[in-house]
């Protein structure tokens, strides 16, 4: 089979190489899946760089989430069992973690529904307890993770303010349904949020960026607001001033979605059922901005690493449902 492999750490375009390899053999509790679509995630870039919290042995195949096909023909979603990731014709996954692909979505959309939307659902509902009528501030609102949070926030009845960088991404955020879009390159984010909320600030902040985005969030979060720390796409991990959290009465909530599979596996299935229902209603639909063949996977990962994309890029195999 063909598979992209990383033999050394570095930038994705430089270290990913397409090779002919043997099909991976499942270990105990694992299944081999035919890859129908593999969503490109920022963690795939971090894996290539050797900067992810998981460091699989070299060589490895990146691609952390897929829509795949079982040997008996079932269409499923899975997080892959590294080092046998999804940028290949076949990947491995833990059998216990397989989820049915929603009928309402094609292969590319289904692949993109998994980690980003699960993260958004757990962040907004399990961690922050977002309520209808509250104001949700989403950083990187036009990106893969942010766009999921925007749709989930709107589905929950929140007023959503999206933060983006640039006019093109602003248009995407508007199309996603943001009630207000702030261009961080042109606008004073803190002033804009306070003006839009009558001085109150945002009830919930969804932050996959870190760095300056977090710093500004702390300046415009509401009384008893909640800041959800999802990731650090900026490359800078902020150091929160806990005295500031104390005097303003807001909460800083960490979110590591992968822990739910270990600590509360049943919650993953319950979340997927809720997401499947939302997809069936048309309340959420992953924004797939690009569908590329397997031969272009390295370029797709690099583009996500560079932050130049909107929505999701998905690597499609031949015969994928579109």
C-alpha cells in the first residue's frame, strides 16, 4: 500500500515522504481500516515537528482521525493508532473506539466531525456549561477547530463572536453564522467585545490559540465567565495571572479531549450521538474547504501548519463518498 512516512522531525513538507509499505497488522484490540478520508489536524503538523504530547517511534504515518471502512463494509470514524496513521491507504485503530459515520455526511465531512467537534462539544457543554443567550467568543473562528465551536455555539442558542485574522477569514466566519466578526489585525478586540456586550464581556471564551489571544480574552471575559484553554496554535503558551482571575471572578478551564476516552469512555459515545443528531438536523456541518488526493497530503499538512487554511482540509482516497 501507499503511506506517507516521517523518518525525521521537521516541517511537514520537508519530512513527509510517500512510500510503498506493507499493510499494517492489527495488534490486540485493534482493527485495520481502509481509509476513505483523513482529516488534516494541527496535531499532525506537531507530530511531524516532534512537538506533540505523543511522540510515536520513527518512522510513523501521521493522520490522527479518519473516516474508514471495516472489513465487513461498515463506514466508521476513528482516531488512529499511531504509528499507523491515516495518511495511507490503510490505518490501524482501537476497535473499542470506533464510531458509526453519520449518514447525513459524506466521507470528508464525517472525518472532520470527530475530534474537532467532540472537543467543541465537551468544551462548551461539559466544561463551560454554555447556556442559551450567553455570549461565546471563539478565537480562530474560521479554522477547523474554531468553525466547529461556532456551529456548536449557535446550535446551543448562544450569541457568537468570532475572531479571525484577515478579510477572507472574516467572510468565512460570517458565513458560518457568527453574529459579530472581529478581525484581530484591524480591530481592537477588547474594545469590540466590550462594546458588543454593553460592557459585560464574553461569558465563554473558546481559545485554541493561546499567546496574545488568551491575554486579550482575560481582559474582556465577563463576571463569572469561563475561558476554555483548548490549545496553543500561536506557539506561545500563556502564563495566566491567577490574581487577575481572582479579582475578576472568572474561571480558566483546561480541555484535553483525549482524557475522556481513558477516564469516561461512555461520554465519547454519548457526545457522538448528540453530534450525529445535530448533523441530521443540519445544525452542524463541517466546513471542508479542500479535498485533496493522497499524493498531496504533505502539502495539505504544511498549509494547516502555516495557518493559511479555513475550515478543514481532507485527504481523500479513491472511491470516497462525496
